[in-house]
């Protein structure tokens, strides 16, 4: 939809008069409303700044999302209150590298073939010169800053992605040895719990401090400041004061259904076949479920406090009126739901993420339930900043919803994990189709926990057919150099990390 055709555009911005020349009238129609807002705010003709906040592995356990009734995220919730908060936003991939690559390039995983933790997309000749979101802003006069985890790992910290780099992503303070001994190789990152340390020694504190310092030094405008927090990604450690926010009893545990997987295809297990993230069975047998839940909640509240530090610096330095703030997470995270922990799934627990826009061009106090994708951030920021849209973008601008949360939206959110496995999330339904042809369908209004797979119900065939139409037309096989968490299905055989899964092989950890 063109900007001129969007609901409310003419009503809000056109001021016709008999003496107004036609040329000027046309300019009003085509010029970004953001520019008008800036001129009204002191007459300064500059594009809006962008504060771009990423949180790693953050599921819907955020206050405004209601994913956990006890979670305390006051700073994120205040941001949501002054902007437009999306309650039905989803990632393109439930894995760090592929999700972040998709957001920053504007391309779906099925269009790039990037499904695992490698490769870095710049290593693929086809995408070597692809213009990413920060590069698009740079080309239009923005000075770009980055700290913490924006791309996966250390990807994007070399080359031309950003002008100025701060501290990279790190765990920071950690115990001398793991607090929890876990199965599947006792991976060093799969750990959690309370131990004495200083908040100031955490990696995320240092990331926030660097971002605050940049704002205090009054950066050149317009700027793009990307701030990527590591927690609540494992190892999710926190001090006692953060643990004390949450009761040490079973009231903190998420709701589950013991036989939840009875009606899910066996192929759904292949998506997270043999991973370092533990199963619910281990958590219960080792009496660690509550500890992990509280660790995740405590870490979430700590990150919220760091978001608050950055937002306070933005306001203290007078940037809040001319800065678009967008806050997002790369994917969700299970903590017992569907009998697992971790990501790598196509259910809401694996795909649903916080997504908030606030600032110039965004209506405040809105909650939007329309489907949204992380893929939409690139075109949305282009619109809000008054920039020309890049041709490669596969997402759709959320500008209509940022003006009116009830504005119609024709596209669902599509999540892909590995080759030819897709989830389609509309406003009322979730449809999943796996590479072997097996399917799931959930009525998200009646069954928000996705406990009852309705795919075999013949009366819902039309619903399934409607959602199938949105499955990606392009389905590239894994790109050269793909590794880590790669699943393939060829000639009726599933292969996990290069090893074939026998049809009768027991499900690991169950």
C-alpha cells in the first residue's frame, strides 16, 4: 500500500486552501509525516534518530504481552504504553543467526537458505553486497552505532555494517564452574541459577553503559544506535535481589499438559532432535524446573532495568522527541511447554516475541493484535524515516498499524526452521507444515497453549487451505557452509547434523 493510500493520511496532513499552489499540495502528499513532526518540534529539518533495542531469546514473558502473570518489566511496559505494542509479533526463524540475518537483510530464511548458526550471509557470493538495514540508513545520512548482540555472535562486527562499535556480547560475570550439570554434553552455556556477583560486571550492564555514554556525548544526528542484550539467553545467572522478585514455589511454573505431544507429528521432534537444551523430564527429575523459570524471570527483569537505563539517557539528553525506538527479540524460548526447553520450534512459545515502536510517526497508547513479523521492521523504519524502500524487502511496513492499531493487515506471520518447515500465524490460527507433509492446526483464541491439534478435522480443511497459500514459494536448501542445528528431509529420510534419524529411534531425553 502506498503512503498516500494509507488510512487517515489525507485527513491528518493535508491542509488545502485556495491560495496553496498545486505543487506544494502534492509535496505534502508525498513527503514523510515524520519530517513535519520534526519541523514542528523546533523547526529542525533532520530525519528522526533510531534506537534499536534487541533482547536475546526473550519470549513473551514481558508484562504487556501477558506471557507470564508474575513477570516484572516496568521499563519495557512504559515504552509500550507510549508507543504501539504488538501482541502477535513473530520471528522468521526460531534460531539466532537465521532470525537476525532475516531481520537485517529483509529476506526470509527460505530465500537465503540460512537456517543454522552458520554461515554468515556475507560469505555467500550472492549476498556479499546486499544492503542491510544499517547500511540503508548509512547511505541516507545516518551515523550508525552498535553494541552487544545485533547479528549472531561476532558476525557484523567487521566490515561496513556499522560506523562505531562498542563492546560485543558477553555473559560477563559467571561462577567458576557450572551450577547445573546438564545432559547432551553438559554444554557450558546451558546453565542457570543464583550466585553472588555485581550487576556492573555483567556483559549487558557494560553494553547499556556504552550506549548511555554515546547518548551523553550527544552523537551526530541523525543516528542509528543498536543495542543488543544477551540475557535472558543461557547461561541466565542473576543475583539474589533479582531472584527475590519471584516466589520460590511452584506458582511460578508455566502451565503445561502432560500428554501435550500425543497429537503432534513425530517430525516435530526432529526440529530439536539432539540439542544441549534440556527436556522437561530432566528438569523435573533433577528438581531444576523452578530454578530455571526463576532464573529466566530474574534475568528478564535485569535486562529490563538495562533497557530503562538507556531510555533514561535518551530522554535526559533531549533525544526522546525525535527518536524512533524499536524493541524486539530474535525468537521465543520454551521453559517446559511442549515438554522441552529452548527454541527451534514453530509453536507460539518458540516464535512469539515482543515488538514495540515508539516515537515520531507512531501513535501512543496502542496495542495491536494484527500479525506482525520481524521482517517488517526494515520496511517500517524506512517509512518512518522517510527513506525509499529497498526492492529486496520481503516484509511489509507496519506504518498503517502504527497510526491505527485496528487497520487491516492481509499478511500472516511466517516462521521457518530448516528447509521446508513453516509455521503460518494469522490473527486466530496457527498452521504448521513440516517437510514430510505432516501438519498441525491450532485455534489460538480457544486454545492459546496449542494443546489440541485440529489438523485432522475435516471441517477445518478450508482454514488449512487458506493458510497454505501463504507458505513461501521459494524454499532453498541449506546454503553452503550451513552447520549447527541443521535438519534435512530427502528421499523419505530425516538427517540431523549429518546423521540419519532412524524411524524407530527413541526420542532423545524422553
